[in-house]
């Protein structure tokens, strides 16, 4: 008896599913009274909603649930997963990942993900505490073997003291906290990240392998063109001196052969002393620096102090693209904007 009832219920569910797909419900005036008819229609409508929701969920079962730490990396991941799944962004607002304290909702966001993708502990310092919670797999992009990693620099490492060839040596002996974590500011690194993610996701989700490969191929071709365009745009300024607020741009400097770069502080969390401020004021005069790049939205007091009564332009330059809308196109917009901002300022100044 129970088996017969179960088979009848299954048969009715299948029939309801067909009706849902056809977008119509049974109706015949002589079948039911109006009150019974209303209850039947409500039941079938609810059954349709349940069936369609189950079908949609099943369609994306194989795609991993992904959370990405910051906008530039989220953009790269989004390009690889186009048409398959939409990764979630952890830091959605204009918040720096340096020493960021996660809210409970953000901690929960990570714990519910299958994959959490981030640069490294030098940028996302909050990761170390999160790795001991839940079953989430943490994908540290700075561990990709094909990346070209650079060491973090202190106040004494400037381009006139150390060549690009010296700085570009593999940082294999470095710890998590001694590499420069701004790996995305090299388009060559972004290409290596794209290739790695395509292989990783294809292995985890073979049903969508062709889509991941097609997305990666198309995106890498676009990145190749962007890298060539940036290099051509900045080729005339390889020796032009300039000053950035914090030392986030050495990957960009190396890729575009910008050998005249200097920085105010090695980290936004470090305030230089009086001697460093005096040195930088003198550096602007002796090097003939005319462009000082600060991080928006506001000009830091330190930048204002150093540039006071100096013949310099103050130009906004954002290594993370906090003011650019998140999404698949964020990364290419960020790298194009960075090159354009540098070109605009450097091209309006004369050599020393």
C-alpha cells in the first residue's frame, strides 16, 4: 500500500514538473469546487517553484563555491569562470587588506566557500587566523611556481642603487612576509595566475573544462595586448624620476622598465621619521622629481608635507583599484588606468 502511494506521488510530481515546464496548470470547471480548485492550484504553484529551484541548483552543483579576497584578483577569477559561476568578493568596500579585521559575516563567507583565493599573507594578513576554521581550501596565489616574485624593499632599496635584474631574482628563500604581495601589478603575473586557475578549476570541475580553457585563452590574449600597449605608452619615461606614496609598484616598474621610481614609505602602516622626510624633500630637488603619486581618496598628510613648496604634481594612483567597480573588467581597467595616469603626469614634465 505504501509503495503504491509513493509511486503515485512520484508520478504526480513528474506530471507537475511537465506542467511547470509548459508554464500551465490544469483547469476544468467541472473537476472541483471553487475552494478545492484554489487549494489545488496553490499546491501546484508551490510545487512548480520547488521543482524549478531544485533544477537550477542541480545545474550548478559541479561548479565550486569561490570567494576571492580583493578586487583585482576577483576580476581575474571572474574572467576564468565566465558563464560557469560567479565568485564572491570578500572586501567589497574601499578597505585596505593590510591588517584588516574581518566582520563575522565575512568570516562566515569564507567558511562557506570551497575555495578562498588570495595573494599572500603580506597583503591579506587576516588569512592566518582563518585557515584553522572550516573545510575551506585556501589558494595562495603567491605560491604559484610560474610567478615572478620580488622581495619587499626597505627605505634603502631604490632603482639607482639596485638594478631591475638584481631585484627580479626569484624569491624562493623568502618567507610569506618578506615577498612583495602586490603580484597582480605585473600583467605577466596575471597571465600566470590565469593559466594556473584554468588548470585548477578544470581539475575540480571537468564538466566545464572547455569553458574554463576558452575563457583563459581569450583573457590571456587580451592581457598580452594590454601589456604591450602599456610598455609602448611608458617606453619614453624609463629614466624619468617620480615618487609614489607606498612601495606597491615595483612589479609594474619592472614590467615597464621604469627605473626612476622612489617611494615615500615601504608600507602604508609605517610612518617615516623626520630624517626620512628631510631626505625625500632633498630627493625631489636633486632628482628633479615632478610627479608624486598618492593613493585616493585623500592626499595623505605625509605627501602634503613632503611636496609643500615643491614644483610637483600630485596625482592619484590606486594599486588595488578601490574606486573602480568590481567585476570581470576591473583588472584590465586598473592596469590601463595606472599606465595612463603615469603617462599623463610624466609626459607633462621635462627631464632633469
